[in-house]
């Protein structure tokens, strides 16, 4: 409930609050700002109303409109409130815009907020900084500001352009954090091509930056993160989109240069060294690179699953895919043992993954499918039944056949929707 000592004003605020609950803030924010400016409404009143709605609103839409009003009439006194509310991902966009408009150091204020959020909030805050000229913020964008819990692809282009990656990499000395950031930005741009955000083809300085990048990679001490990023960029060139706005000579050079880098002998040694310790928490991060490099670390993957990692660890499916029949049976037996001590949400997710794998391996995994059929989660049961339906009927035991027959009967007995 909105709090105010004046009952008349409080009643009006509650009426306004309830009206705002039915609006779409993102649709009316710009129009609201234009109308406020057209009427030259006093900032003091806008600020008081914005504070009431933002601090005491009980519905999201009203709180968001309150933040819009604080952007139009707020000042330094509202900084901490905006930073606090902005840490909620759903409110970050409105808080970031309000900070940018209301604070004398708008870019710094939004930068402070951006460092406090990781998901969509980070994306919204960094997008608000796309025009910053602050050297400290631009350096942060290149090193870590583009990273987020959704997809780095959303912010890679802003980091490369606003942060001026080209100029940063032109310096003779490149610190480790900048190199790591450049790796991540270029890999995200490569992965983003044709996706939800601009990619390498949309980056004006891509060619000179990639030329400099390959020189830097060759000169640096290899790391697994560097290899993973190099793979992403190389795959981009292996499947380069049509109509790249680069010269044929540039495309040919960069393709050959990245392939040559990826075929250097230091990378397999790095991957195998990473996989030598089956108990390291990040063991699975080397499995994808191992596959790209043509390695088959079956023994290492088997050693990993022997340690009993989470059933959501990618090593389970990787080991099943690369192992022979006897190894697959052993891996599935280990998974069945691990299932008994796995909490419910993780258990259901794991059963779906294993059921998908078993669709093409009807000779294995009956106990896991039995567990999947016995769960109370519909998605898990449906996945297991779909797997059984794809198996040869002569491989189904009586219990599995009955499950499948019962499911088909239930589906047939469902009332059909009336035709329009």
C-alpha cells in the first residue's frame, strides 16, 4: 500500500497506483517523458511522486513508472534508491535510464549499477553506456563489462565498438585481462553472427583486430579459455556467412591464419594436461576442444565419471557417446548408483538427458528408463515413452511394453477438441 500522511492525497495515489498497474511501462515511458517536458512540469513534484511509487508501489508497473518519473525529476538524493532497485533484473533498465538522466555523473552511476548485476540487468545497464566516452568505463567494457549470465553475444559488439578494441589492441603491451577480454569479445562476435546481436561481419574493425589478435595468440602462453575462444572464431571462418564485407584476400588470409593457429601442437598437450585430473571441477570444459582437435579422451572421461560427479556434468554423455558397448553399460550402471543420491530437480533433468541418449541405444539403460517412467514429472515420463516407442518391439520387456501400450491407449482415449 502507498504510504502518505495525507488521506486525501493517499487516496489519489492509490487510485493512480491501481491505474498504473494495468499499463505497460515500456510502451508509455517515452510518451510520458515527452508529455512531462511539453507541460514543463516541476521537477520537485515529479520527484515526490516518483519516490512514492518506486518506494511503496505494490505492483511492478507502478514501481517502473516511479523510476521513469525519478529519471525526469530526480537528483542526487535518489541515487542509492535507484542503485538498490536496479539490482533487480526486472527493474534495471528503468533504474539505469533514471540514473543516467538524473545524476550529474550519469555514466559513472550506471557503471556502478552494471557492476552489481549479472543477468539481463547487466545487459540493460551496459546498453545504456553505449555512448560513453569515459576511459575507465571503456576499459572495463573490454575486460569484463561484456560478460553476463545470459549470453556474452548480447554485449560483445558494444564492448568492441564503445570500448574501442582496435585502439586498445594496437598498444605494444597488452595486459592479461585485456587479452582475455579480447578473446571473449571476438569469440562472442563469431558466435553471434546471424543471432540476436551484431556479429563479426557487423564489426567495422574486424579485419585489423583479427590480424592483431592472431599475432597476440601466437605469442601468448596457451590457456584453455584462449583455445575455446580460438575454436569459436575458427569455426566462424569454416562456415563464413555469404556477403562478408571484407576483401577475398582478407578472408583467405584470416581463414588460413586461424586454422594454422588451431593446428599448433601446443593445444592437444594443453587439453590432455587439463583432462589428466578427473577431479578438477572444470574438467568438462576441455571435452569440446578435445573433440574439435580430434582427440578421443575416452579413458579420461571414464575416470571422471568414476568419481561420481553430478549427473548434469557433460562428461556422462560424452563418455557414453565415445565409449564402446561394455563401457556404456558400466557408465550407465554408475549413473544408476548416482541417481539414488541425486536431489529431485537435478534427478529429473538428468533422466531427460539420459533418455534422449538411449533412443539410439536400445540395448542399454533399462533401469534408468524405469526410473524415468516412475517419476511424477510429466516431461520425464514423456521423454522415456518416446524413447521406448523408438525401440524395436522385440527388445521391450513386458513391463516396458505395458507402459507403452498404456500411454498409447491413454492418448487415444483423450477427447478430441471440437473443430472450429
